[in-house]
C-alpha cells in the first residue's frame, strides 16, 4: 500500500539558497562562478556547432576554392577543440569545490547524527532520514554535488534560449514560432517527468528502507538462532519478496513515464528540417 504523499518541507528555491549559503560558508564561492562559466562555454560551443553547417554549405554553394573550404572546416574544428578543453578544465576545477561543499554538509550530518537523543536511534522514521541524508552526501554522484550540474544546465538552457531567439528575430517568423512551441513543449514534458519522480520519492524511499531493514535483521547474529529454531527463514523471505513486488510495480510504472530526451531529439530534427526547407524555399523565391 502506498503511503500518503506529503508536501515537501522545503521548496526547490529554498534548497538552492541553502546550497549557495553552504558554498559561501565553505569559502568556495568559486563553484558558483564555475557553474556560470561552464554554462557560457557550453552555449558558445553549441553556437559554433550550429553555425558549422550553414557556413560550409555557403562555401559549397558559392563554389569557393578547396583550400578555403579546408581552412573553414579546420577553423571550426580548432575552435570547438579549444572550447572543449576549456569546458573540461573548468569542470575539473569545479569538482574540487563541489567536494569541499559536500564534505562540510557531511560533517553537519555526522554531527547531527552523533548528538541526537537515544530514543531516535530506535525510530524507523529517523533511521530512514539518516539513510537519505547519508546517501545524498555519500559520493560524487550524490544530490549535494548533482545540484551544481542542474544549476549549470538551467543557466545554459535559459541563456541559450534567449540567444537563439535573438538570432531568430531576423529570420522567418515561422521558425521563431516552431522554436518557441517545441521549447515550451519540451520544458513541460521535462517538468512532468521530473515532478513525477519527485512525487514518488517518498514511496521509493519507503521501499528501500524496508528492504535494507529486512536485510539487516537477517544478518543480525542475535536473531540468527531464533530464525532457525522457529523456521522463520521463509517468513523473512516472503516479507522481502512482498517489498520487492511493490518496488517492481513502481519501476514498471516509471517506465511508462515519457522521457523528455526522446522528445528533444525528435524536436531538434524537426526544427532543422523546417529551417532547411524554409531556406531552400526563400532561395528558390
């Protein structure tokens, strides 16, 4: 049976403000600068990649000399390699600051865990909160480091969208409309996917907490004798299997949620096809 969905205690922007304040407290404000710098470099890289095809096609249509075509391709290749190197360099330096901020959050979690009252040690709810807190700071793929990548993606998407709209103001209005509609549809689908996973976060946490609780009890040497004397191995296995049935049901339900990445891929091909069609139409006119 699914537990009742509770409203999150903290909003997304409150969590963002907390991470920004932790970066300031940790004297690692550079991680914020690196996020912005990474976004700018990625926007420039996407812009250069978008301009490669039109420039090369223009050289071919104008029957430019072969040497000019080669130098044009080489220039774009060098620019993209330089930007790729800068992006990698910034990411590596950002990683050190991200680890420092995560380490300080881990120290706060450990301090809270060591100073809690004894009755909390026997509470299953507190045990679940402890597991979730430590899982968020357990490694480089934890939520306390992934948040910086998410912020970089948000800045990159917002900045790229504004830049592309400014570039498209001198182009056919149909392209602007198609770009705006596909971007809005992609954002809505991505928001639905993310919100669905967020709404079921408590449900997944409950399944995982029950699963690991059963595993810990099965490994408990104090209970091993009673489990064998009373033949409770099958009962313990049935308890574990019942939790896994619910968890597999959640995974099956999650597979039915549309993935926004597929939509973005299809929308990108559609936008390019429309752009090429309109360019050919205007050239023919």
